[in-house]
């Protein structure tokens, strides 16, 4: 088995050997009918999923540009396919036994088709799906495929029951085509409104999706396939057209996809690939002439698609690089090509040698897409590297708070509904009721997988390849999140905008940093990858996994502003009264201050919270004992100490006297500005770990705010050799985030934006997160 297409984890199966003994043992003759039956069912439901993904309304909005590219992308390859068909019929034995019309139509479709589902996954993987190039490619590919399916239906109607069509009456072919048109009209006129009614019955207003409607829909797929098979076209056309009748964007379509896609793509489609592989005999491509024909077919397929698309795209005033990229993208074949070839072989239009040549052509054109696009077109994700941010990157709460005197902008990220209560309380606590207004951007982080449901979600975002800010979202979960924050936005002096970031986890941080840069936010708030819940009095940890932890680590490393990481242990309890001048204090916040830039940022955030009448802030400052020395602790650890099990400190040159002076100034300014609004306590102690645990266990505070400590005081630097469980939280945050220690307070770990580090100072050798 070999990987069939890039951008999609399904596997095509072509025969890797013709060992007959092996074939008899692994695939005995009695298993062939069972294998092909299951493969046919898998193909039927796969085409249904393709119809579900294809939104006809989006095609109407695609414009003349996509239509022109689609026409060029199918016309020139179709013409070249006719030339190739003529050469193959003259060269390959037995190829001329099939009727000429049927043969050239099949060859034209085989060379001109674009695999819409595979193209969507490649574009999503390259983060191009919602760029101008991606939108144009998807619209053109959809139009291309619709035309190709119509031509394929024509070819099938001409070939009949597998005889090749040499003795078939033209009246039968006309009857088949007219019956097919009548079927499509019936589905669109009668079945489509019926499915809209079903979708409304399964809308979020109703408690649950009725299982009877689900079962009825799946039966409809089978019945539609049966009807088109009886007509004489192919069962897959019925399933595809039925998929087009399902309303897009609602919960019903989403549930259908989620119910069947894993079963179809994970089990049934691999059986289809295996069945196809058993039919593919590479040994038929033997000799210089056969390999020359393979080169001819590949050249015709690639040349027709790329040149035709490139020329029309240039005429539409698309830049040359984007035009060439469109040509390469439109040349994607993949699974849809394999479907066409198998139909051709089933109808005895393609013999073994031609079938093997076309399968290899499909493999080559699909394999070449991703690496070629990476070479000729710089994907969107490469445009937001840390070095490409604008020069004005010094965005943080402290000491540049004057820059945000009139408006404070915060980007808050969530994984799901469970993050909303704690995030709302945190944001409400930071809302200054007297001074600067708060502008809040909410980003729902959704992992992009190769599931159809993920691709459908991405296609709904139509803004330059990155998350776009809007007041309204689509989808049940998005609607619930939007409603929650829209209700919160009704509070005075708070503006809320919502966005969705659908991306592969290794690239998720790029979307977050891009929006933070684009919206000039002062701070990003991230949810910790673990969330604590109380179950029967015991702590239950909900762990999203290491991949989400790495997202946070990358944001901490590349963010163009300050970052706060929220470790939630039940901070979602609501305020008892609507905040106002006489509201009771129901949120108790403790800011732990040791010194350093991160702690000063935490202190500034605590000051903003102190202005809220429903929040009581306490500052605990740990004082270094007189005469304490560095104790030999290195604040610039060697790279071999860096990693997930050790803390990373900033290695830019540190003037300890200057840092101490800045700490004293920050504390004095805090006490002056928020005198009477916050409590201030100086605290000593030699065992910092036990001191932190005691504060966390006491239950005196709902939220503890600490700095990450990348330029720590000597007290914190003493913890450098302590084994780290969550190094991204820093030494103090890691202690307070420990499991099994009886800690009940939520923790907010603050990292101040470091201007020097982000500019790549040659003296800065920060350890990788």
C-alpha cells in the first residue's frame, strides 16, 4: 500500500507485486464479491459526503472568474484527452474494440476532472482554503466537477451494460440521459424542499436530532443510488445528487457528516482502494513504448490543466504566480479520478494497460500538487513569522499603559463552552468601570482535521486565510458561544467581537498571533490545556492533550504582545450582583509579586482589577532578605537544561540593580494609584514552594495572579533546578498548577511582552519552549 494523495489520510492501494500465492492467501476468490460490495457501499456514501460538502449557493456567488477558469480547466484537457485517446487506440492492443465516442469521452473526463474533496484538504493543509487563490480554486473545481460528472453520465449512458457500447442504439442513450435529467429535476424540485423541512425539524430549537430522520436520510442515499443504477447511469450519481439536496450550514448536515464520515473514510473507502489495487496490474506497462505513453498521458493531463487555467487566470488579471498556482491546484486528481477510472474499467471501456497508465497518472498529478504549490506560492502561514510583524510590537499593560489609556484590547481564546464562565469572570474582573473602555476579541480554537466536517467549517470563513472578526457565527456551538458573549457585551463600556480559528494544531498559534497583531491587542489570554473540576468532592482533571499544550507554548514564544495563561479551578462562579458602586465583593484576587518584568505586568493587571467594585485585590510581595546572595544560580542556563522538564529564563543581559529599581518604582506607583482599593502585604519566608502551596490551599482567593518569571528575582531563581511539570508556567505558576496538592484557587500566569527578545537580539538565546 502507498499513500494515495497528499492532504488526506486515505490510502490508495495499487498492487505492489503479482505474487499469485500471496494473492490467493490474502484475497481468495470467494472474498472478491464481498470486497467489491462493501467497496461499492463505501463509494456510494463517499459521493453523498461530496454532495454534502458542495454548496451550490456558493457557486452562484463565484462570479465569472471562477466560471472562466473552470471552462478552461476542463476544455483544454478534454481536447488533449481526445488526442491521447486517438494515440492509445492506435498503439495499445484491444483499445480500439470500444466505440470511439465512448472512448474519447472517458479519456477526456479522466484528464479534465479535478478532485474537489482532495483539493479542499490540500488547501486547508496549506492554509489557503479561504484566501483568494483558495476560494477561486474551490469554486472552479466545483464547477469543473459538475461538468465532468455530466460528461461521465453521458459516457456511461453510451456504454450501456459493459459491452463498450459498440452495438447500442442511440435512442437508448438518449432515453438514459433524459431519465437522468428528470431524476435531477425531481430531486431539486421535490426532495430538496422536503429535506429543508427535515433540517428545520432537527434545528437547535428542538432538543435533539430525531434519529428517525437520520435513518430516513441514509435510506434515501441507497434508494437514490438504486434509482440511477436502474436508469442506467451509475449508483454514485444518485447519492451525489441526494447530497446536494441537503441544506448546508445547519446542525442536520453537520450531524450527518459526523455520523458517517469516520465509518466511510476509515473502513469502507480503504476497501474500495484495495479493490481498485487488485484491478491494477503495473506489469502491463512494459517496454519503452508503454512508458512513453505514460509520459504522454501525464504531460497531456498536467499541460492541459495548468496551461488552460494559467492563460484564463491571466486574462482575468490574476497575478502570474497566483495564476500558475491555480493551474497546479486544478490539476489535483486523487480519489475522484480513481472513481472515474474504475467505472471505465467496469464498463469495459478501459483495458488493463490503459487503466494502469491512468492510475499512475492520477497518483503523479496528486503527489505533485502540494510540493509544487509550496515552491511557487508562499502559503499564508509563512507570511506571519515572528520576523514579519510590524515594528510597533511593544504592546503590554506595563509600563506602556498610557498607550491604552482610552481603550484596552484583549484577545481571549477558548476551546469550547466549558471555558466561557471562567473567561467571562476574568474579563469582567479586568473591566475598568471608570476609565478606559475594554475591547474584547473572542477566538474559538477549532482543530482542523481531515474530516469533512472540519473542511465544511473552514469553507464558511471567507476572509484572507485567517480568522475573521464578526459578530455572528454559524453552527450550534458557535451560536451558543456568540450568544453568551453578546449578552456579556451589553455591559457598559465593553465591545465584543467573535472569531473562529480553524487550523491544524501545529499552526494554530499563527492564527492567534496574526489576529493579535492585526487588532493591536495588549494581551492574549489562553486557557491552560488542563481544567480542574469537582466531582463528589474530588478533583477531576480534564486534559486536552500535549498538542494543545504545544499551541500555548508556541504562542508564548511568538506572541506580539503580553500573554496570560489561565489555569481554571472553578473561577466560573458568577458575580452575585450586577457590578456597580454598591455591589458586594464576591471575587478575591491575589497578586504575588517577587520582581521582574513579568511580575510587574501581573501587578499592572491587578491594578486594573482593583478598580472594579466587585473585586477585592490583595498584593503579596515577597521581600528578599538583606545580604542574600545569588547562591550560584545561573540565570542564563545552557541549552542542554532547556526543554519541557526545565524552566526557561530570558538570557538577554540583565542589570539586577536596574531591575530592582524598576520593581520599587512599580510597587510605589501601584500603592499611589490604587490606595484604598487594594490591600498590600509584605511577606518573607525561606521555603517558597510551601508558601505558595499554603496560599493555594487556603481558599482565601478565587484567583492568584503570578508572573512567569523569565527574569526572576534571586528567590525565584533558586527554583531553577526544581523538576518542571509545566515549564511554560514558570517556577511559581508550575507550583500553583500542581495536581494532588489540595490547591483550590485558579491561577493566572502572566508573561510580559519582551521587545528585545522579539527583535532577535544577538545576546538573546532563549531556550525553546
